[in-house]
C-alpha cells in the first residue's frame, strides 16, 4: 500500500522526522495501544498524541481499531501499519514508497499462489 503521499512525497519523510511520530510508530509496532498508553510510552501529552495519531492515520502509517473489553466497554487502540519506507530518486523526482504489513501478507499470498499455479 502506498499511503496518501499525493504530490508531496516529502510529507511522509517530514512526518517521520517528527520525534513524537517516530515514538508512536515504535511503541504501537508490537501491539495495539490506547492513546493513554501511547502518551505514557512516548512521554507526551494526550493532545500531542491525538494530533500525531490523526496525521499518521491520514498517511496510512497507523490504523485505529475498536476493541471491546470483557466488561463490554469499547476503546480505541492504534497499531503501526508500516513495515518499511523507501525513498528513491527517479530522474528529477523523489519517490517515497511505504510498504505496509497488509502488503507484505498480500505479496506472500500472491507468490504462494504463483508457485502453486493458482489462477
């Protein structure tokens, strides 16, 4: 998946230059986390976390999920979707490609089906 890079591929790189964004992506990489848990892990205020979470979600680097606790309460958790980011120069253009976990799983499935001869 390539997120909404649009005409400005540098926007993803600018976002990754932000220390709070990097901390959020790192913290939410192993397991989904609530905003409060991210706030604690990243040593950042909740408003800072929510601003970065919104931007990371818009760029396709983080996803929001709703979970239901055993007591029936609902809460939002966030999980990193990015697996890798590559920046390349093609002629006079900067190209940024973001590979997500879903892409890698899909690529593996495609490869497996090709090896099996599935159509």
